[in-house]
C-alpha cells in the first residue's frame, strides 16, 4: 500500500481527455474528476501494479455515481480489460511509491532552481548538494529494484538473457471497420473465436442465445446505434465481456430438476430482442 496521498495534475480540469469523458458520460468536470479521484485513490491503496482484481466498468459507474464512466475510461485508453478485472494504464508512471518519489524529487529540483536563480554560480554549486544527493538516492533506489537479467540456459552467468519482444499494440477501430476487415480477409467475426467457444462449451450457453446477443451488440455499435462512434482494439474480446457479464440480460439460468445441469431461458428483454431481430430480418 502506498502513502496516503495521490498525484493529480493541476491542469487536469482542462485536459481534452476530461472533456471527452464528460461528453461520453453526459456529466460535468467536477463529477468526472471526482470519479477519477476515487478510482486512482482506491488503486493506490490496493494495488502496486495497477491491476484491480474483480473490478468491472459497471462497478466503477456505481461507486463513482457517474453513469458510463468505466466504459468511457476504456474508450480513451485510461483503463483496459484484464483477466482478473481491469488494469489502470500507465499506473506506475503516475502512482505508487516510485512515482511519488519521482514527483517529489522533481518538485525539489524545480523549487531549488527558482529559489536560487538570483545567486552566483559559486552559490549554486555550494547549495545544490541536497538536490544532487536526492537525485542520486533515487537513481540508487531505482537500480536496486531492477532485477538482473537471468543467464541463458540457467548456468551461464556471464551472458544476458535475450530481449523480450515488445508486444505491438492493435489499432482502435469502429465495429463497422472491424467487420469490413473480417470480410476482406475471409475471417469470421465471432464464430471461430476460441475464448468465446470455450465459454459456451464450459457453461452450456446455447449458441443461438450468443447469436441473439451478437445481433443486439451490432445494433448498439454499428452506424445508427447509440455507440457507433466507439473504438476498440479487440472487438471479439469486447463482445465476450458482454456475454460473460450478461450486460444485456437476455437470458437467465436455472438448475435442471432432473440432473442439476444448467438450463438457459430467455428473459423478458431476451424475448423482446428476439422478436425485434426476427422482424428486422
């Protein structure tokens, strides 16, 4: 757990990304920044790497009182999906103990430069020792926490390990563009997506219910839908989240009276969606 303060920029209010969050959530800057304060303060207290196990975008909405804030943060790239919950992007650059030390050191350096601007060069050299030592201490602490590269093969101590390849970040596109790309390359949008198939097989969820969810999903994110402007790097994974977390509430599950297996039935929302898309087809 880090110290009992967090780093927030003084010009955050006028950041264009805050304006974007306000547009996406239909809330004012005070509400959005208040919500960000809760998220960053909670992360500072409960994680050292920015990964928040069990946290979802809906929980962010409920706890901050800002509708749509969780998804809006994902849309602008400030949080990302993680197998355990969500991940705060670049968390260690701005929060945590090491980031706070860097912020404090930078502030000391800035104060030193302003406070000694009128002194002679000799005075500067004489009074800069505390700042220089602070920078040196931080470099030493940073070096201490970086583990050495393990040797290749486990028993060649003189040789560094091979560099880990950097993962290439996917471009964020609209659902319309994603589907067009699938058609141009001959790929199937979701029916061959292995994580989705594994979830369906493991839970017994009927594939026709998944198809219904896909129809509702496309109606929301394709042109003419309320979220047609949304961009995602991985639309397949985004849809899988909607299925696994039951965002549309199209079905419910109950145990079979005979063998205890899962039995899925459409909810009222599901029956309405089925009737609508059957009519549209």
